[in-house]
């Protein structure tokens, strides 16, 4: 009970404290939050839609979490970040439970605290995205399998298939394929592939299909080919084969992410792991034998490595993709710290102090600079039924319509619109926000324009009429903040400018 209470307190400090202060950020969080907001307003709890269009980016599970939270607590930051924090807490207790089952309670407790105080887990416990839900369902799938396999309790396989089905409802086919691949590789290493017959029994498969069909079947019947092409074609097949962000498609990407994501523990673990590795390799060479791992170690190794290698092979890479590998890594390395208790307590205690300060003094300013909440506060009082609102810049800020509740057009030149307009089976298919070209700006309405300062000249050169500056919002880029911290430079602010043009009743420059 003491361990459980400590984990609960750690969860409150690391995942819930101050989360309600963080604004909804662009470009990712605002998509989920705005989608759930529109679903709630439309009374549609089945078909995700955004900007008035059906939206097939992700399945229904995370949207349902947001809908429930919005229904109870109202649309806002607290409600948006509540379920990621709850699932992060579930993840800690799962880690404690599984680590205790594999080894002993002290290792389970150590691994849970270690997980809670890593940079990536802390970050994603606050993020309005699907990954924490996927982590929990992914982990329940694999933990249930292993407990059923080791303890000879086939009833746990039903739990494994049910959890995998919820993972599919959270992220798509990867929720079944990747845990299945991990199980397959583990059984092959064990020399026990015949055990697959005990896993894939009709009742287990029927459980999986019945849960998955609750959403996929009605979506296919209602939306048909459009749903299949966009969900499976763009957001699954295209994501795996064509990089959305080519700069990150490098062979060492997840090596860096793992080191950074496991901070601060990686500072101690990497030197220790290298030392132990070379020592064992020397011993193996001397004795002429291969390393021997028990079933527990094999399972943890396969789980962690398969996740990292699989996503490294995929074309599109995101920081969050390796999160499911963190639980087996935490359990595996907890055995190192259980015999170095003073070091463990020192790092964990320091992290429990530093991370909350990091949230207030680092995460909050960065989130504000990646959100349009302040712009929304400026323009909301200026918007009425006779106002057209446009946004012009490198990216469209989805948080702007989320906070204002207004329809915000993405303003582009005709030439650029032709390049980024939605097209089937291409990344531009994600551009479902309302568009407007400069020659379509209405002259019989007041126009509010939210313009990135880097695009100010382009805006004023192309937008007809007399524009009045009504406000600015100062922001600082992340790289500028880093330079300021390390080199003592003064961070250069960037600005978002807000212009207004009254009714002109005719185009004239």
C-alpha cells in the first residue's frame, strides 16, 4: 500500500500539477481538441470531423476520451489534458504490477518511478495526443499475453486480444500488428511457435473483431470508400512509406530520441550499459559461448527493440512513436538501480523537483509560443457576424478556431494554394481547413487578418485595401531560446500581427 500511495503522489506531481495552465498547441494538439469540440457541438460521437469536414486521421478512442471530458468539465485546457494524465498514471501502475510479477516489488516500484521521471513520459503525460492511451492498451496486450504464456492461464489471452482491439480503436492497425510481431519474435526465440495455436483461438479472435467492429463497421458502412482510402491509404500506408518530414528520416533518429527521451536516467545508464556490454562481450569471447537470457529478459528485449527498429524502418518518424518501448526498458534497467539505491533516490528526488519547475518556466512559455491562444484573446472581441477572419503564415494555427469558435480561413496566393490544396493519397489531403485566396477576400465585410511577421510583406503586397494594425503578439522561437540559454544571447522575438480592413465595397489598392 505504501508503494501504491507513493506512485499516486508521484503521478499528481508529475502529470496533473499545472497541466490546466498549458494552452492547446499547434499543429498537432489543436487538431485533436478542435475535432472533439466540433463533434461535441454537432452531437456526433461516431464520425470525427474538423472544419466542417469528416476527418479520418485517427480512430475514435481518443476523441471519445476528449468528448467525455468536455461533456463533464467543459471545453478547455484541463479537460483536454485530463485523460493523458490519467492514462500516464495507469501506465505507472501497470509498470509496477508487471515488474513485480517478473521480479519483485522493489524492482516494480523502481521501474515505475524511473518511468515517471523520464523526459519523454513526462512530456507525453501532458500532451493532447493519442500516445498515452496507445501505450496503456499496447502494454496490457503484451503483459496479458506473457502472464498467460508463463502461468498457463489461457483466459488472459482474451484480455490481450481485447486490449489490442482498443489499441486498434486508438491508433489503427498498428495496435494489432506490432504487438503481434513482438509475440511472434519472442516465441520464435523461445523455439515455441507451436504456442500460436493456443493464442489464436476462435473466441479470442471473435473478441477482437467484435470490439473493433463497434467503430470500423459503421464508419465503413456510412462513409465507404472515402473512409477506407483516407484512413488506411493516407494515414497508415502513406505514413509508413512516404516521409511526412523528410529531414527526420535518418538512420540514427530514434537512437537520439531514446537518449533524450530517457533523460536524466540515460546520463547514468549509457556509460554503465557500455561498460557492462564490453565486459560481457569479452567474457563471451574468452569462454566461447553466447549470452544466455531467461524468458523474462527475452520478452523485455524483444518488446523494446522491435518497437524501436520497426518505427526506424518506417518513413515517417515522430518523437512519440517509441513510447511503447519505455516500459520494458524501465523494468529492465530497474535491476541496475535496485542495488544502487542512493543514486536512484538522488536522481528521482531531483527529477520530482526539477520537472514541475520545468513545466512552469520552460514548457508553459514554449507552449504559449506554439499556440494561438493570445491571438484568439485579441481578436475574439472584434469578431461579429459581419467579420471574415483569415490567417496567413507558414502553418495554419488550428488553435485559433479552437479558442475563438470562429471560422478561420487559410489565406494563400492562388499559386501556393495550387501546391497545398488537398489531393488524394498525398500528405496535402490533411489540409482540410477552409481556404481563401487573396482575390477572394470579401469587400462587403470587415476582414480580420492574423499574419505571421515573416509573411507580412507578402500579405500587404497581395491584400487589396487599407489595413490597420490592431495588435501584435510577441513570440520567441525554440532555437532562439536555446541560443540565449547557452550563449547568453538575447532571444529575438518574432511577432504575429493582427490587421483589420473595414468594408470597402470595391477592390482598390
